[in-house]
């Protein structure tokens, strides 16, 4: 026993075995909802649009829900069905929450997300009344693993007028697919369940 | 027919035509009248341009409208700017911002770019406004998105003229196209032999 302990501690000291990381995965039970999020603003291209490969100009701190409000009309189409917008609002919120827990540093700037399609398209003060209502309606909820672990909910544009099964296989929501299902009477929880398997809707601690 | 009677008929006909044309071309008169009132129910689309590719664009048919309001803020302090005059270029509607920096809700046309209309219907209409205020640079804001039957709002940034400013010219902000529509546009003209970035791979 003592020989084994000496061997293990020697192996750890020599760097052969790394000590087990003793941290709990961030869940909705042990993690507070972010109050603000750090958005890296990238340089515009010559046409005046943020360039996903452009330099980072500054990092803007935005209140978390204002960030969601200023993303949703740029990612989803405000004229789409309300249930599609709600599904989009959940995906945007959980994507941002995940990246708030996993910030990165590039060129000396530490941030959670940037304002381009590298993360989610963000335009400051571009919020619209209809998308604000969608964000407000999902405010108490989080869409996570059944054990509450916060994961990144990814989405892609997808194909119009199509259920976009291939995105379900890839565990990503198709934006056009969410509109397809909403027009056929599915609510936002059913849309999320279609694209993301083995997930659960949980209430957020306030 | 007597010449006087013929002249009378011609004059009456031209007056009728002028009334019809002015009603079509000056919706701002009715818009200004409604702008002060409380926001009412959504106005229903009158004409849906671009619904089918075979449909011809009729410039004299009334456009569908949607409610819009514009917020004007100081671009540096981000505080609302009351008393700025906002002009909707397409219809010459003129509105003034209130204490909270917002104009009243008004009916604005939903105009999709006719260049793309028969090819790829744009997902939203686009408008241009100009904001004027004493002591500030004029601000042009292009590409404001509007949707039939949906309330929209836009924010115009204005920049104060300082003592160091020499050449004072308007400021332009152009809203980018919605990226969902850009994806549709490129897919519409893609050939099977020219994949380019290709159809979206769900695994990327």
C-alpha cells in the first residue's frame, strides 16, 4: 500500500500522471446566470460590415439579456413564427452562456463572444419589439443536459421549407428548420427536442 | 359637343387624376395624421410585391405598410436626442423625436429591392431615413428592415459638431443584409459544378 502511494506520488511529481481536476461541471444548479457578457467588436470590412477575420478593435461589456435581444433579429428573421423565435432565443442564450463560462483571449483581448458569425451576429441596439418578446418569454428557462450541465447549443441556417434532418443528426438546430416546424404547429420546446436530443428544459435560478 | 363643355370635361378629368395621383404619392399626409394617435392595430398589406416571379412590379399600386419608429441617440454618449427631425426618404414623411428620443409610431412602406425581386425575394423591406438636428452632423441610415404586419424600430446615431470639425459632411450607416438572405442568394445562383463554399455542411 505504502509502496503504491510512493509510486503514485512520484509519478505525479514527475508529471507522468496529472492529478484529477477536482471541479464540477458548470450546471444550472451551481452557476449563476451571467449578468454581462464581453463582446469583442471586430473591424469592419470595406463594405462596413463586421469582418469575421478582422482585427479586434475593442471589447464591449453588454448586459446579458440585452446581448440576446441584439442578436436574435440578426440571426433569426423577426417576421418568422413566434415559436421559431423562442427556439432561437433559447439557442442564442445557451450559446452565449456556455461561452461566458469559457472565455478566450486573442491578441490580448479577453472576451466571451465576438460580434460576427464566428459566434453570433451582434449589432448593438438592433433589437426589435417582436424578438424582445421572444427573449423575455424564455428568460426563466435553460436548455441543458439532463444533469443540468450547460452546453453550447449550436445552430446553422439550414435549407428553407425543409425539416432539415441532417442538422438533427449533427445536433445543431437549423434556423430555417425551426420556422418549418413552427409553421406546422410545433412549439419551441418541441422544436428544440427535435434538433437536440437528450436535453432538458430547466428553470433558471433567480 | 360644344368646345366649352369639352373643356369642362377635360378639366374635371384632370382634377380627378390629380387627386388620385396625390393620394398615391403623398402617403405622408395620412401618415402624419395617424402618427400622433396611439398605435392602432397592424395595417394589413395592400399589395405583396415579389410574391411570385411572374408578377409585374406596378409602381403606382400602394405599397404594403408596417409600423415603424425611429430612435435618435447621441453616438458618443448614447443618450436619446429629443427634437431631432427624421425624414423617411421613400415617402418624405417627417417626424420629430420626443423626450425619449423616439419618433411616434408611423406607417412606413415595405419596399423590397426590385433588382432582386424576381430572382430571390428579399426577406424584409428596406428604407432610408435621414435625421437632422442643430449642432449635429446629418445622419443617413440606410437599409432599415421592415416586415409586413410587424412593428419595427431603428436607431440612428448622431454626432455632435465640435470646434475641431472642419469639413462637416453627413454620416452614413448602412444596415447589412440579413445573413440568412445572403445564403439564399448565393445558393440561388450556384451551379452543381461550381460549389464554392458549397452547401452548408451540418458538421462544420
